[in-house]
C-alpha cells in the first residue's frame, strides 16, 4: 500500500501562516493520479478524510479508496465521512438536543461531570419551522404570528435556550431571523475553517450535514453539504462517521446566459425536469461550463437548493470569483476572504477547467423560458404560455369532468386562494425578490390589486431581504398588494399556510372546487400547501404577484389581461420589469 505520510503544507495568508492537508502532496505521492481530472466535490471529500484519519475510524486505506475515485467505476467499499459542521432546524433538532440532555443526565447519575457531554463538531440550530401563517395580508401579521409561535412552543424554546447556555460547540439562532438554509448561506458558513489544533493553526474546507433536505442550498457557496436523518446527524455530532459509497458525479454543463426577463426560478425548474429525466438519485451533480461562470451566486444557490427535487445527493457549485463577490457582499471578513481564495487555489478546489465526470448533460441557458411547475410535482414543468391548457388537463386528472367557472368575483375551479412569496429557494435571491417588488410597484401604480379571496403572504428567508426591499423603496408597494411580512420561517412552503377565511373554505367545500395555490417554494405535492387546495404550483416571486392579481391559474398571460382598470386591460407585459430595472436597484 502507498505510504501517505503527513501531507501537511504551510501557506501564507492575511490571517497568518496556516497548515493545510495538501491534495497536491497526495498527488505527488501517486495517491491521486491527476487532480485536474478529479471533480471539485470529490476533492473536498478526500481532504476531509486525509485530515481526519486516525488509523482507527479513518485509515490510510480509506483515504486511498476515496482518492481512487474515477469516472468509470468505483469500489463498493464504504468510506467513513465526517462533515465539518451540523446544521439543525427546530423540528428535527429538538430530538438531538433532548438526547444530549439525556446523556448529560446519565453521566451525572454515574457520578461524572455532565459538562463533558458536548457536540464534538460545531452545531448550529436555526429556529424556522414552527411559525405559521395564521395571519397574513395585514401590517401586524408578523407580530401576531410570532406571538402565537412563542405561545405554542414555549417549552421547546426553553430547551433550546438551555442548550445555548450549556453546550459547547453549539449556537442557536432565535426565531424571527430567517430560514436555516439562507442563514447558513449568508452568515453561518465560513467556507474555509481556521482552527487551532495541536499548537498549530490549520485551515480546511467547510462541509455540512443538515437535518433538512434543502441543506443542499449551501452547495451553491461551494460547500459540500446535504440533508440527513436525525440519527445520522447525532452520530457525527458525537464523533461517529457516516458511511457511504463513493458516488458517481454527473457533470451539468451550462452554456450561454439567461435571456431577458428569465428568472432563476425558470432556470431551476428547467434543471429539475432535466435531472429527474436523467436519473441522479444517490449521485452528486456538479455544475460547470461557460454558462456557469455567468451565474451569480444567488442563482447558483437556487439551483443547488432543489437538489432533493431533482433527486441528487447534492448539486455542487465550485468556488470562483462569483463566490468571492458574494462573500464580500455579505460582509465576510476581508482577511478571511483572502484565506479562502489562497486555500482554494492551492488545493485546486478553485474552479479552473473541467474535470472528468461519470456522465454529463448540457443546457444552453438562452433556451430557458418562463415557467411554473405543477399541479402536484416539482418536476412537472409548465411553460407560462401553456398554463391555461395544462390546467385544463390537471382538472381531468383531478376527476373534474366540467370546469365550474367563477361568476363575477366568486370562486370556481382554477381560482387562486393562496399566493405566497416564501421559501429559501427563491427569497435568498435578490434578483427575483426585487423583480417581485417592481411588479408590485407597477401594478399598484396602475390601480391593480389581488382578488379579495386570495390569501397573500410574504415570508422572507432572512431579515436581509426585508432590509433591501425597504431600502429600495419597494416594500410599501408589496404591502399595498397584501404582501406584508408575515414572519421569518418556512411557513407556507412546508404547509404552515394557516387557515383560509371561513367564507372561502366553506365555498370550496360546498362546491367541491379544485382551487389553486401558487408559491415561490420548492415542493407542491397535493395537500402539502393546504388540505383544501388540490392544484399547487411553484413559480418565481414576480409571477406569484401577477397570479394573485389575476386571481386564477386558468389564464394565458401572453394573451389575456390580468385585470381591467377603468376600462383598460392590463397585461403581464405591462407590469413585468426589465433586466436593466432590476439590475439598477440591485446595484444600489
């Protein structure tokens, strides 16, 4: 067997001299055949195993197995993998914290010091899954929803507060701050860790297990991460590895750039459809190509977020200049950004050339068209221009033989009863949120507003979103259309959509109506958003606003007006912002 040795190298950064576990050293010893041909995501796996090998849990043989990755065939031998961090959300994280508390009680009963029990790797818990959209479309919605949240979850929040005070290696982000994946992206991830070890300062790449499937959003930052079950997360928290086979890596080549008026949501729904057709379950997907370089980091995070929907373990986005731009934008320390860039380039983790992949597919970004997904699966993409005819097909699938058309402003089959701008998938992306604000502004100035029966809500992924909507002057227009901030959490995306009005609920039930919901979220299974809603659609935030104004989904927005004001028909094109308008506000 090849002798690995230490493989430690020192690099100079603005944070000082840092020791790294060198992949180039592994290559020079013949353990890695050719670093330039190894997928970027696999390099992170190999480095982690090289750094954490102890001869017992992780051995030299394990490192050699991981380093032997090749695009044609890999061994069936499992490799032990321990991520750098664990991300918890409050619903699944509560059990993990309770187990740690129970372990402390057991240790104390044995006459030992209970404070010996702590997570062995950093753990972050973000409270985001509990808050409901009980109130929406009113200025005090957020305050009222948060009051109810604290009343309902007082005991659980007391447990998290105890954990914050008592446990080492543990941080809790209180409720009302954002969705865990967006907070992870904007704040929690260092991308490269700098830690003291055995009297020396070492640097190593961030990686993450999360107790939520959309942990993959962090892949957009260039962090290897995916969602796991609670037991698996607890195991790595106490130092046990997660075992997995070396995955196939599917290269997704992107060329050209998105056309005018095309959103990141249109892109990700196209990607989901393509990858579901390809079949990527249990595999890594890695994005590359000239079109990849044209995507800002927020767009990359959007396509990484929906990894579970296209079936991959993760959708990885290698680090490059766009990553550095985002780190600066989100206020990361300048000296640390220098460390990140130097580290990534030294380790050949900086995007520079195309490695070899198990298989590839390609998308010309200029061919992406405006779209939605529905009525019950995220991979069922619908072109916006085909929405009316596709809804007619959905009615047949739902067993509706003849559509009940609404009379005046009453409900019918296809009426929209929920329009929600929500979810980490889209609210982490400034371009689509500013686009939604501009649609609201243009609509309000023309005298448009959503139908009275539409429950509208805005649940930003973090407070950063609210700040830039305020600073841009767009939030008042969104509020004018009923999209007041109702809370900071997953909310409608995970089914915490709250009740519909009694009148709307009774009408749906009495007439057995097939009504619809549209949300800027990532899942739309039947009954997920609301038990009375049979047709559920995923769409970009600006389209959510537009459909709320139309009040129905059986509409061809290319040819039919959203509404008529003072005898004048107003079409989608009349309120849709240009890319220049969006960019101007984004730059400010």
